[in-house]
């Protein structure tokens, strides 16, 4: 779930940068396209018009909340290379200057590996042309700076992407237990409901609350309480499957979404968690217990109704004496 959210954010970033590049590209390139036709450079004019058209199409589609990276990779990249080859042959050093914004824009408009591919193709074609049409001492400098701009852009995007992933992970993760926090809860439950509608796979929530946790904090201190919470989080992670999702949704309250698990099997899972917690030595000379509520997804449930039913079952377990599972 976190990975899919990160992918969505990365796509959103590329969409916004593609929109910006598209707008600037249309504004800047259109006068040059017109001038190429006026000066009798028809091929350069056609190439410039093609680039403007693709940039405009990208900007228009993104403004309508649709983003097509393939349009950039299979449309813009060949058009840019076509334009650059003829610009180099017709204009020499002036044509080489257009290579710089091209290599930068690819890193902002394409996923990282596709940007590497696009720039590799661009440099592989442009550098020999530069060496052919420009004096060798100057061509060496142009090639070196062009390669440096491409490398610096790649490094910049890699750092930005890494920071974005790190910030996203921090935003959706509980720092004490390492479990998900409430930020992803809504989307995760909605996805489970949609999967249930598509495939019929049963989905069940288990809400878990530690019994008398306030007493632990009051008598042993918050460090002991934090240690218990960390230990419970680790135990839950070990005993549940990778396909299941674990959240810390409150001070001492946890929630597990069990994928493809019906109510009876979920009750067995909850009972095993309850007994494992009761048997684990989280604190010397003192037992820790938990109450658990189990709620299977019903037809027509939205995520709020589903979660409320699990909370209600937890309340019944608490009011019924604690250290028990209620389905």
C-alpha cells in the first residue's frame, strides 16, 4: 500500500513537471518554429512544430488529470532527436545549445529508468554529430558539459525521489512501532472493499486494545509503556502475513486488516494473537493482556461502518472482562 502511494506521488510529480515543461516549451519554441519556416528551414520548422504539438498535447491531457508517459517516451523523444540532428547539421553550435534543455527535461518528464534510456539515445546520436559539425576543441567542451548536465540532472532527480520516498514513509509510519498510522487507513480499507466486490474474497478487521495500559504508564513510566507498544507491534508483525496490513490507530490500540480471511478464521487468528500477547514477557513480573474485536466485511459496508462494527466488538470484549476475543 505504501509503495503504491509512493508510485502515485511520483506520477503526480512527473505530471506537474511535464505540465510546466509543456507550457514553457510551447511558449519558447513556437516563435523559433515560425522563424525556421520564414528562413526556409522547413525540416527544422517541422521538427519544432512536432515538439510543440506533443508538449501541448501533454499539457492539455495533464490539465484534464490524465498523464501519458508513453507520449513523452515514444513521441517527444524521437521528435526531439530528429530536431536536434537537423539543428546540429544546419546550425552547428547553435543547434548544440538545444541539447541542454532536452536532457534536463527528460529527467523531469519521464520515470527515472526511461529518462536514462531517452538520454542515452539522445547523447549516443547527438555527440557524434557534435563531433562532426563543430571544431574538435569546442566539440570536446560541448560534449563534456552536455554529459555533465545529463549526469547532474540524473543525480538531482535521484536525490529528490529518495527524499520524497523517505518523507512519505515517515508520514504514513508510526515512529514508535514501525507500523502504519491512520493516514493510510482509509485508502487501505477502501481498496479491500473494492477487491471484495471484484473477487468476492472475504476481508476481516481485528481491532486490538491493550488492557489496563494506563496503569503500566502510571506505575512503571512511559518508557515501559513504549517498550510494551514496540514489543506488541513486533509480535503482531511476526504472527501475521505480509499480505495483511497492520496499523497503530491510537495510544494502545492496533488494527489488522486480514486479506482473504473469513470471520471464523479471523477469530482463530485473533485468539492466537490474544494468547501470544498474554504469554509474552513484555514486562518482568507483570503480564500484559489484550482485548480484540473481530468484524467481517458485509455486503454494502463502507469503510466507516465496517470499522465501527469492529470497534463495537472491541468494546464488548472490554466490557465483558477483557483479555478476550469477540466476534
